[in-house]
């Protein structure tokens, strides 16, 4: 799936430039989707954000925040080696 997105990325970025600035709610709900379990839905949401004109730096912030939230929600009952994998 990621290879396909890699091939589509230049066209998505061009489309984003034509779109103009995103609306004030362009990233609403993105963190929740990023924390989900469906990789296809996550990829579609990220592509939609790019198409919608959301700057790459804002998308990166959303991804980083979701990654931090995932670590914070990781249960402390797991073995040490599981924590190393997450970190």
C-alpha cells in the first residue's frame, strides 16, 4: 500500500497546491483515524488531507502526535521487551 502512495505522492502534492489553503477543520478527526487499526482507512485519510491542501508539516504533526498517544496508551502490563519495541 505504501509503495502505491509513494507513486501517487507527486500528483497528490500538485493537487494540493491547486486546492489552496485548507479549511480550519481540515484535520479534525485525523488523530482518531491514525490511532485506528485499519491501514487502508489511515492511508485514505492522509491522502485526503494532502488533497485538501493540508501542509505536509501539519500532517507530520498529526502523525507524531498520534504516535505519542499510542505509546502513552500502551499498557504497563506488557513485558520489558514489548516496551523496547514500542519505544
